C-alpha cells in the first residue's frame, strides 16, 4: 500500500514535466531571452557536529570559512542557480594548526548518499511562479502550506542547514493550462533525493461556471501527506533522545489525509471574508476544523479556527518546526503501538492577527493555538513572523521567524525558554553585492533535556558577471 502511494505521487510529479515543453515551445528561441550571472560567495559558517552528545568531550560545532561560485542561468520562465562551495579552516588536525577542507561537502559512501550530497548543489531551479497555470520549483522550502493549513502549515525544510541541506521540490498545476479552470493540483516533496516526506492536494471549483453566484469561488480539495522516514534527521545526530529512536519500528511511516473547503464570501479590498473547513484523519484519529480568514481595512489580516480533536490527533502536524520534532511527533502518532501517552480529546482554537503594508512588503503576523480548556497532553504553541522586503528601506531587507512550542500554559509565550525556534536573516544590498547576517536558534530533544543550539554567520555575495 505504501509503495503504491509513493508510485502515485511520483507519477503526479512526473506528469507535470511535459507541461514544461508546452510552454517552452510557445515561441521560437530568442537569444535575448537568455541571461547568465556568475556570483562569488565569501563568508563564515558554523556546522554542528552530528557525533556530539551533551556532556561528552566531542566538540559541539565546527567553524569554517567558505568561498564559492554561483552560476545562474535564465531562459524565458526558466531559471537554474547552482552553488559550488568550499568550506575550509586553518585550525584543523589534532594540533589545531592545520589547513583542513570539510570532507562532508564532497565525500559520500553509497549511491543514495551521493545523490543526497550532490543534488543540493542545485541552489534553486524554477519554471514559472506561483499563480501561473504551471509552476515548478526546486530548492529550499520556506513556509509552505496546503489548503487551509490543517495538515501542512508553514512547513520549512531548512532547519538543519548548513550541515544537512536537502533539496525540496514544489509544483502547481491549474486546470486553465488545458482550458478547464475547474481543478488544480499542488504538491511538494521535502527532499527530492529521497522522497521521504511528500504531500499532494487536488482541488476542484465545481461552481466556477456560475459567475453571478456568491459561491462561484468555492474550492473543495483532498490532501494526502506521508513521511516514510520520521527518523531521517534523528539518525544523523547522536544527541537525539534514545527513547524517541526506540519508537521506530521496521517500517515507520506517517500518513495523514483529509478533505477541505474554502469559499470567499467577500472579496472587497477594504474587507474580505473567507469561510473554511477541514476534516483530517491520522492513524485512525480524526480532527475537524471550521474557521474564517480575510483582511480588514486592507492592511489588517486575521484568521480564526475552532477545532474538535480526537485523542492523539495533532492539528498542523507538518508545521514550521516539524523536522526538529519528527521523532517526538511520531511517538504520539504511534502511541497505541508504542505504549506512549496520547493527547486527550479536546476542543481547540487557532487565532492569527497581523499587518500587511506597502503591497505586502512589510508583514507582521502573530499566531496562537492550543486547547480551549486545559487537556492532558495538549500544549500551546505560538508563532511570530516579521518581514521587510527589498524596496521599502533602501539597501536593506530582513525576515524573522519565532516559533515557540509545547507551552504548558497560555501565558508562557512571554517567557523566553527552551523549545523555541528562531530564524533571522538580515540583508544589506549595494549594487551587485549582498551582505547577509544569519542567526538561528533551535532545540533538539536529548536524554538530558532539550539541547540549545545557536548558529550565527556572515555571508557575502557579489555578482561578477
């Protein structure tokens, strides 16, 4: 059954490839449609040691300098960007005084490890953009959701960078590609080299032909998400809590499916209002959601959900911090078989309020979710997003994500404590040059409690050609 689902998803991905040739053959090739850039990257990066265990003598991190070339090819709607980075340090060897190259950048044993290593040398590859009849993108996945976000909510695949970079793949197909604007497909895989976590959603617009109806934009969808290897990253870090790893069986797999709908009832720029609903199933447990979302006075964004959750059901299972807690979530998902305690049945909520200014170039959003009343095993989560895109403040842009998990009480969100996830990137632009400051904070569950890991780095990139 699992192999069959994998083949179905792989077939859907492959089915999208012929659409590339449809667009590519629309016009004759014009040399002016082709462009090429060559960038030079320099900086400092910190890599965490996969063999580190809290309290042991092995170093927690290694600091490397790096230099790299980044060629970028563009042709019409197609773009391919590559990264050829070399990481080195001058304090390597037993005596800490030798020049050393980071061997993990180029050495791999076995075919799958070679694919895992070399495929992410593709920094990004894309054809079209979101909203086009056909769009495909390879690279980092940063904040992707499916449908109403009841199963996949702001998922990100870059939490273990730079030491463990994976190449994700995303594509969207709309029925207007074949002049049938009544259906669409959206799908992604977190790691195109292994196809371990993948998701797909197909939706229909059954009333699209009734242009005078208030329900003409009704969208009904069905989604399926699988994770064939919940211990993918845990197997690369010896510090992960051994009790979680013990929950792995011979064929661990997470499978979640659901049905959803959304219908925009008001689409005025001053005030918009969309009605949403979901029913999802994970390991024979069910969750229901009804909610609304939209904008007020053009700049205020809002969302509210009321949820009814069965014992053990986890809403937004694949969220922004999912890769950090994959083994922990699997222990709950597999509670009936592993003997672990499962979160009890409850009624829950999600609330979101934000500001979006200057044509969405300045964005702030705060999200809170948890049980309406205290329930055993049900905890509160809080997320904040702040973004300033290029073009508002001269030569400056940034994006910040703060995701706080597993709070026992609602008011714990004001306390800076463990199990927070922070990602911050600040960019200074000057002509062909970009200087980036990167900061990341993450916690990994270990036998001695969550281990706090901080990464900070400086990276510069200049376009040579």
